[in-house]
């Protein structure tokens, strides 16, 4: 069984945004918690990609 695409993207986001410190904790989180972390990092990444708000 392969991992859903969002789990792979979560790992990439955790590596790209190490200042949030979630990388080491990913293995110990439940699937619903991983989803929340994913959504948070996606929002942060969207802000990072678009730069600061004027």
C-alpha cells in the first residue's frame, strides 16, 4: 500500500520548513494529527511562496 500524495508532500514541507520542528515528530503522530500539520505547513508555504503581505 502506498502513502497518499499529501503524506509525501508533508515530508517535503517538513524538510523545507525545519524552523517549525515538526520533522522529528512526524513518525509519532496519528493520521488526523498529520493532516493538521500538513494543512498548517501548506498555509505557511503558501505565504512563503507569495512573500510578505504589503
